C-alpha cells in the first residue's frame, strides 16, 4: 500500500501546487479564487448537463493520454498525437459520409478508419526512427502541421466545394446516444466513453499480459539489452508508434463521430494532443493513471467554461493551471528533493 | 506581368516573413548548441508578440515612431524573463526538456490570453497604430536590377535580422563564450573538466534563446497581424525550429533556411495573384517547410545531426 501511496505523492503535490499557483494568479488579478474554483466545480458536476459535457470532454483526453503514454513506455515521445488525432477525425468522418451501410458495420468501420489513419500517420515517425535514427519528436511536430494543412485542404477542395465544414455523417455511423442525452439534459455525451474504456483495457492488457507488451516495455527500459536478448528494437519502435497513433486516431474519431458529427477547417490545433502529454505524464504512463489524469484535466477543461459565466474569470486560468501541473510533474526531481528534506525535518 | 515584376513582389515579402523566423531560429541555435532542447520557442514567440503589441498600444502616444523599436526591446526582455522557467526546469530541476518546452507553450498561450481578457475584456487586443514603416534603403536601393528587388519596399528590422545572424556566427565560432557554448552542448563533462561552468553557460544560452524568441514574436505581430489574439503565433515557433534543423544548427544555415521558408510562406500568400504560381495548390507551399525538414533529417539532402549532448541534463560526477 505504501508503494502505491509514494507513487501518488509527487503527482498529487504537482496538482496541488498547480491549483495553488492558479489561485494566487486569480487573487493577484482581483478575482476571488474560492468563487472561481467553486464555479469550476459547478461546471463539472453542478447538474446533469454539466456532468454529461464533462464526460464528453474526458473521452478524447483518455484516448490522447493513452496514445502518449503507450509510446512513452517504449521510450518514445509521441508529440504528434495532435496530428494523428486530426487525420483520424477526418478519416472517420469521411467513412461516415461516403458509405451507406447498416449500423452494425458502418459504425465500427468508421471508428476503425480513424484508428487506421492515426496509425498510418504515426507509422512515418516510427519508421524514420527505426530506419534512419531520426528523432521522433521533430518528425512528429512537423507532421502535426502537415496534417493540419492537408486535412484543411481536403475538407475545402475534395470533400466539399470550398466550404468550411463537411456535411453531417450518416446516422448509422454516429456515436450519439439518445439515452445518454436524455439522462444528462441533452448534453453531447456519447457512446465514445465505451470505446475509451475498452481502449484503456486494451492498453493494460497489451502491456501487462502479452509477450509483445513485455518486448515493448523492455525496449523502453534498455534498447541494447533488448537487442542482445534477441528482440527486434526497430520492429518494436514502429509497432509502439503505430499502436499509439491508433489511440490518437480514435480520439479524433470520437470527436468526429460523437461530439460534432462533421469535420471542419481548423485555424489551429485542437490542443487535445498536447493536453494528452499532460494526461500521460500525470498518469505516470499507466492505463489506470491515464484515466485518473484524464478525469482531472477533462473535468478542469469542461468546468473552466463555466467560470466566465458565473464569476467573470477568463477560462484560460485552467490552461495556466494545466501547464503549471506539467511543469511540476516534469520537475519531480525537485519535488522529491523537497519531500526528502521535509521528511528529514520531521524526524 | 513579367518575371522581374514577379520577383519585385515575392522577394520583399519573402525577406519580411523570414525576419521573425531568423531571430527565433537563432535563439534555437544558442539553446540547442548548449545542449538544451527548446520546443518552447513557440511559446516564447507568443510572449514576445503579446508584449510587443501591448507595449505598442500603451506607449504609442509617448514614443511615436520609435514605439515599435522599443516594443521589440520590451518583448526581448519579456522573452528572456519567461525563458528562465525553461532554464530552471531543464538545468536545475533536470526536467525532461521536451516536456518543459511543451509546458512553456501551453503556459504562454494561457497566460497571455488570460491577460488579454483581463486588460481588454475581449478575445483580442486593439489594433496597433505604430508599425514599422516600409522603407527604401538609401544608396543600396539605387543599384540597378538588384536594388529594387532586395532593398526597396522593405523593413530595417529585416535587414538587421540578416546582419545579426552573422553576429551570432561570429559569437559562436570566434569567441571563447561561443566555444564554451558548443563544448557544453557536445560534451559537458569534458567542458566541466576544463573548468567551464556548465550550468552557467547553459543558463546563458537558454536566456539568449528566450530573448531572441521574444524579438521574433514581436516582429511577427507588429508587421503582420497588428494585434494579438490566440492565433497570432500559429506555428511560427515550430517553423523556426524547423529552420534551425534544416540549417544544421548553424547560424548562417538557419538564416538561409528561414529565408527559404519565408519564400514558401510568401508564395502561399501572394502566389494566387501571380502567373505560374497560381496553378500550384497553396497546400504544397504550406507544408513544404515541414516536409523538407523531415527529408533533411532522414539524410537525403545531407545529414543533419543534433549536438551530441542535447536533451540530457548534466549531473556533476555522473558518468
């Protein structure tokens, strides 16, 4: 039990520090932090509509977090989740529009198309890393922008005639759920939450219960030792990126098939891919940790929308808090150092 | 429209678009040459753009035509101060440098938009009135043929950017400080053994990159967007990183790459009104800098290798 507790300490301290600094910023700006955080909590669980919207926000956060975490376990930094998410979104919507099929085939096909597109987009940095030893961070950053501009071009010139968004997907490919909508006062909560939970289980299963997962983790721990033990480092690098990209593509597919039902030209990134890094880091790259971190960050994001309405505090305060939490998690060396000092002091 | 006229349109716009990229990528060169990856350049540009615009709006009445210059100076200081966060996290707290950079980017956008809403009570700032004037460089613009293309209808700050890249080259390759930066980025332990203070040099390099990034952001906002909102800096910082890599971590190379990326950007903007270029879908020009960088990294156009120690925190006494 104490082992689990100590694992939780530094993320918890990071979250608390982040919230405290956020409160200080609110105070300095002349706002009431208690009212601010109160309105945020209201915006998360205030009534059934807010709960539904929070769950909807959490869905892509879980998947984006899984994507980053999965690659991290193999020692890879998939900063390209954003780009993979965008192409997954477009591919899923395209299948949703282009085909007329019964629901039982159409919906899974559209979801898989999103996963496949994300996987393909992540294959590029994986392959280049394995083949040419090119750092995956740079390649996937470059591919983020490539994805943004290419999908915008496709939406404008191929899928529509110079319009800013595609038509709506067919009902047979939609994840929208009249049931969830009715119990959450017509929020946009959709069946994607089931997909997200299945993916959490898949990630846990692959990493903890299969030989492939063992190899992926081994490569993450020590490439040379894995090579010496007869594992193919290159194969595992590519595989890890592809699975990671599939999760990212699914995150996009959830937005395309569930929340929005179409794909639109984007002026900039959705930000979900980058927030996925925060989720994975805070969740210590484990499946269950990702769920907890996604609950927190997705909740913060959803609750933030209520802050300007109730208290007039700009919702960006939550972006600041999330960024600070990443800082504090990344600087956990410092937190551990402080904690060690503190313990000594107690004795 | 003949070819010469086309050049007269494209070249000034190319150099102007390249200026913010040149400054920011030079910042990247400093930081990475000292062994600290700086993904946060995008965020530092955001800080610079915000400071530049806000300073401009507040003091335009006081300083008149000098406002944009002083705004750039203010942005430089703001960028420098903000980069202290990255330096402390990466160098002292041994944080993952890429993660810290991502946090810098998120924090910059969050903080500046929070302040914009606090100050202006809306999603963007007012528009600035004092921007850099377009000028013809005296004497040089009178050179036949070349003059009107390269030295007419431009901005002084743009030519300064190109000159600065030579200054940075001189600093990095001809001064003891530059040698120390490069040593610390290649083999910090060897440098430490020779009595170089690795921590100090890395701090200096990261702060320099912050200052340069701030300048780049301010120039971009002042010349091109004239206001600040959440999308003012949209990928410019990452494109500067691309320029730095494409230029193989060399100041002059980065400047050349920035000019080349500036050309691609200017074609994607003005190309639609020009013969020949209007037939190229702008998407190719938009993605060209990024795709070319990937190709450059894979070694098809001469291999680009990062400084050896980049990304690794230096822990004294650890082998």
